[in-house]
C-alpha cells in the first residue's frame, strides 16, 4: 500500500487518530503521576506569624529577656497534601541566644533512650505541637482514602553551642500519630547563630521525619512552638519594629528540585 493510501484512506486515518488519542491520554496520565506536586502556583502555600513577649528592644549592654511563639501553617496546592518540607529557616532581628552555662541534652542521649524524659528540665528551649497528615506516597491528593492525622507534641532542647534538638512525643488522647509511638521518629538537630543583628535558626528536616514508614509520607499542616525567654534576649529593634523572615523549603519527592518560599513579617517593639 502506498503512502498516499495510508494518508488519505478515511478508515486508516480514523484508526490512527484513535491510537494517537489513546497514547496521548496515557502519556498525560503518566506525566501527572510523576509530577503530582508540580503546580504553577508552587508546591505549597504558607503562613508565618511570630509573637514576642515582653517585646522590649534592650541593647547590647543591657539585653532584655524575651520569649517568642512561632505559628506556621503549610498547605498543598492543586488539591494535594503538603509536599514534604526539607528545611525551615527563621531569621529574627535584634535577638541573640543565651546558652552559656545552661543545661544541655544531646540528640544521641534522646535517641538512645527513645524518649526525652531523660533530659534535664532546664535544658528545654521550647515546647509546642505540630499538625500533620500521614498518607501514601503514591497518592498525594487530599481526598485519598485512609489518610491519618498526626499531631504529636514537639519539644526543643538545648543541644549545646549552636544546636537545638527537636523531638516528637506522642501522648493520648490529643497528641497521637497513627501507629507511631514516641521514639519511632528519632530526634533531629537544627542550628542557631547570630548573623549581624539577626538571630538565625535553621532546621533541616531529615527524610525519616517526612517519611516515617515505608510507603508513607508525612505532610505538615501546622506548627506552634513557644520559646522560653530563659534562652533568648533582645538587643535591638528596628525603627520600632522587629522584622522576621521564615523561609520554607519543600521538594515534590526525595532528590527532586527543591522550592523555597519566604514569608516576611514584623512585630511592634519598644
């Protein structure tokens, strides 16, 4: 049969078109499955609010003790759960951390005991909780059946100079995480340092936090942490305000290109 016949015979043309449509549909489905989180609006949508008390400026010579509360939310876009976070970096103007001579509790100590009850009470830097959802890696949709709420307590400990150790505690009835029990997710370590007049907390989130079980992904939806004024002090304000920035980094899947979004805010101080 000649090429002209292949091109112009109406029955053959209709058959070819049907095959192309089927192939094209299959290709679209495959691409969508591989890049389930790849949305033009970004992977996630975030909010960040930090409140300070008492919010006095203080000075380098006369620092003012100060506590603060972080309130973060994260939601997935395009009908998906939150894409896994890999890092949260918080930058706050006019603060410095005070760890000299304070009790400590290392990640190794907590990991060995599978609990943070072994830590001295005076070593606790902050306490709060998270809200999250456990769901299958293969189906990131918020409508996927069988997802499980995960709302453990979150403790933060002085890990020594420049270190903060984070640990999840499961406590019924309000702070549970499906089948996970306290110690199932090991502690993880963030850093804290002074950069110019800013306090910078950087918390890398290990894969074992976002993927605590085989085939299961944890999607963070909220975090609230109350930091003790025993560990922080104010040395400056900026034109009557305390600016802050929170940079959230997430990735659609392990090893894929990350995306960072920064949320800026400020609080009145005097």
